[in-house]
């Protein structure tokens, strides 16, 4: 069960990084959010990637980057979506407060803003530090 394991599957979870490294297009997602069978979750795909990294003890920067790609480019490829934006066509965009994909997976930052089909759907204001006693 530890790092010295001699088998690929750990704790019943398929290693998406191992599959991806061997040419399989992988995507991480969940459809079990706040339902009777799994009454927890927040629909955060970055949280799903972080959980995957924790369970499989993934920490190498390139492996964390691959997990981020499984949420973005690889998912778009599996859905046959256009990855690149096109002029005059509404797009989807999520703004994350992270300098790198690896940082996003490691720290699970909440989205600062989201646009779906060109319409803004989420805005998150940064926390504001208040003086003591206010």
C-alpha cells in the first residue's frame, strides 16, 4: 500500500497518470456530487485531481501538470470540443489564482471568475482583511 508497492493499482484507484503516460487519453471527473449515494462534494474538478494525487501519492511537478491537463485539454479532446477560442464564438473560461497548473492541483484554489458560453456565471471576491474590533 505504500510507495514501495510492486503493483500499479493502489487502494482500488486506477493511476490515470500511468495510463496517460502509456498513450491513453484520460479525464478526471465525477457525477456523484450531493446525491443520495454520495452526499458530499462541491463539483470542484481541481479538488478531484488533488484527491487523485493524494490517494496515489503523486507529487512530481510533471505528474501534477498531467492531472491538470486531464481537467482541461484531455477532457476537451474526449468530448471532441474545440480547445482554441474562435472569434465571434462564445467560450468557456475559468480563472484560477495559481501561477502554474501544478500549484492549482496542489493548493485547490477556488475559481475567481467563470464564463460559460461567453456569459459570466461566477465571481468570487478575494477575502478582505479587517482591522481587529471591526
